[in-house]
């Protein structure tokens, strides 16, 4: 999880991201960030996410859980 949070912080160009942060509250959380998350998740976890799926989660923890669910399929 820590590696995931660090990657998300890098995408958002912030010092750190906590599991319970609200993604929408980051000014950098925009369509480009969502596309970067899609590419990163595909590369690191082999999981294909859609922008709608990402927009449907509120926190990094929920996003990480979604990746876990999709990996289990």
C-alpha cells in the first residue's frame, strides 16, 4: 500500500498522500491525473481501470481496494 500511495503522490505532485485522503480535494486531481493513474496501475499491477471506475472512488484506499478486487478476478 505504501508504494501505491507514494506513486499516487508522485502523480499528484504532492509530498504525500494518505489512504483516507479525499482525492477530489487535491487541486491536481484532474483528467490528466486519472489517465496517469490508469497507465500506472496497468503497468505496475496489470489491471485495466476505466476513468469512470476511478472517478467512482473517493479515497486512495478505495482505489487500492478496487485494484485488489480486479486483480482477484
